[in-house]
C-alpha cells in the first residue's frame, strides 16, 4: 500500500508540474514523431535546437543525433530536469537543460530551431515571446516546430503528420 502511494506520488510529480503553471503536462513525443519533427525542420550540423518544455530530453537527444551543434532545454519540473540530464550526460558539452518557466528565459542568441509540444493556451503566447527575444537572436529566420496543436492565428509553412513548421 505504502509503495503504491509513493509510486503514485512520483507519477503525479513527473506528469503534473507543467499543468500547475498552465502549461502542458508531461507527455513525451513518440520517437517516430520526433523523427518527423527533425525532418520537417531539417535539423542538421550548425543548428542550435531549443525545446521549450523539454520533458525527458528525447527531443534534445534526437537533435544531437541529427548533428545539431547544441541542444538547449527549458523544463519547469526539476524531476524531469534531473532525469533528462542523467539521460544526456554523455553529451554534456553540447547540452544545457535549464530549470524554470521558459517564458522567463532569454533564449540562446544562436538559436535556429525551436520545438514545442504545448497546449494551445501556451502556443498563443509564442509569437509575442519570440518577438520579445528577436533583438537578441542572430538567425534571420527561426524554424519553429509545433506538435499537438497549431499556433493560433499563424500560418504554418509545412506540415508532416501532426507537426507544423512555422518561420519567424
Ligand atoms: C507535452 S510535454 C513535452 C515534453 C517533450 N518536449 C517532448 O516532446 O517529449 C510538455 C513539457 O513542458 C513542460 N512545461 C510546461 N509548461 C512549461 C513552462 N512554462 N516552462 C517550462 N516547462 C514547461 C512540462 O513540465 C512538460 O514536461
């Protein structure tokens, strides 16, 4: 009984923190779909890929496997930051996973690709968020891949499966 309660609490802690701040709960993107996202954004050598709500780090890992120069995750849930850092420890020279609300973060100046698996309420705020970051960003065109929902009021440039690619 006690073990079941502890396991239950751990599961709730892993899944639920994002929801408390109005973001998506932790639901990992399946491997096949991550592959689609990398293809859609044509992630390759020279890219700096940012996952806003990086969960278990699977997207960061896939980006590095596609040759990305660096992968940066922002994650509100410290437990997931711990687990993903452990998972990506081999790549520690190329990966940074930051704990906290990504809306309060300053994106790396050399960001080229952003991945988002978030709820519509969060995606609605993304254009303003990127606009605010714009003076600090060196890429003329930022590729933004969204999974699960589209950015309200914004036209995507390409689509693959449930993924949409936007340019900002
Ligand atoms: C649907 S999961 C996606 C995880 C991972 N990106 C993937 O695709 O496998 C969303 C993640 O975003 C995190 N999250 C939600 N709102 C956030 C915020 N404002 N700042 C940082 N992380 C957030 C949640 O804790 C959760 O891990």
